[in-house]
């Protein structure tokens, strides 16, 4: 996830986008593209260097550290949360027309879990 702050410490300057699954790896990201935002995480220079100094598979706590960084950024007022791009009104309107979650997801080009979340 690309943010405007380091997900570990919350700094807002000297930021880099770090590839979670490195380019050139034999493992392909689920999204299919190494430069996809879901395969990137924003780090400050210090933490980016720190990550690259670690042994492989030792740093596997991304979700926890990312949540901590987001929490610090929210407390400082830097991060307000992601703006929703899914039209809740359209999801509900299609549901009222009798469409199922899978049909709605295909129509709006979103995931079924997102449909359920908005219902």
C-alpha cells in the first residue's frame, strides 16, 4: 500500500516505495505486477535500509507494523483513511433490483467481499 508516510514510524519525509515481493523474484505477486500498489509499502529511508539489511524471511510482520504506522499517522492527523471508490448507492440499488452479490460485483468490477461490506 502506498501512503504519504512511513508505515513503520509515520515519518512524512524521505519516503521510498519498497517492493514486498522483490522484482526479479521467482514468486509472482497475486496482483501479477511487481509495481502494483498492493505489492508496495511506503518506508522512510532509515527503515527501507533497515529492511534490506535483514535476512530473507525474517521480516514477516508487515500487517502489524503497517497498522502501527497508520495508527501513529492518524493520531498525528496525517492519515485520514482511504477514500472509498465503491459507490455504495449503486451497490444497494442493484441489490434492490434483485441482483445477487456475484452479479453486482461483476457489474461494478469489484470484489464480492466489497459488495457484502457495502450491504
